[in-house]
C-alpha cells in the first residue's frame, strides 16, 4: 500500500467516525455517504424518498463531488427544486476499484471544503 492509499484509508475512516458521531449511525459504505451528500445538496431535509429518488440523490452526490475537479457543472434546479448537472469534462475510463478511490477522494474533499467537517 502506498502512502497515498494509506492516507485515503485513514481519512475515510476519520470521515466515517465523524459521521457516526453526528448522525448516531455509521454509514455502511460509500453509497451510504453519497446518499447523505445527495440529501444535503437537495436541501429538503429528512423526508421519505422513493427508490428512484434515492438513486437520483446518489447521482446528485456524484455530480457534486466530481464538480470539485471540474467534471460536472450545475445547470440549475428543476420545478421541484432538484439540481441538474451537465458533464463538462468526460471522466477517463477507470476500473471499479479506481472509480471508488476517485469518489472517496472527492467525498473527503467535499466534506473538508464544502462543509468544513474535519
């Protein structure tokens, strides 16, 4: 494991620990954290979402965190207040493990820069 990999593992664990303290429950995985970001970015508070809306929330989260590196840009909100994103720069093709690493790096950056979380 490289130093970068070790640092990512440490920061990811730190983020999960902070979220557990704040929420009272530890997110199970990356998808759980992405869901939380989606809810945060939607800004409607804790409401019940359909399965399709939960998938949309995760898409919102992915677009938001990858917008920090210029891959996506917010187009605006629809009539129901849901954000819509456009691709600015196409993501390079990654393996699934590399995709997860990229997303975790951006999720950590989101919590640091956007929410001043840790």
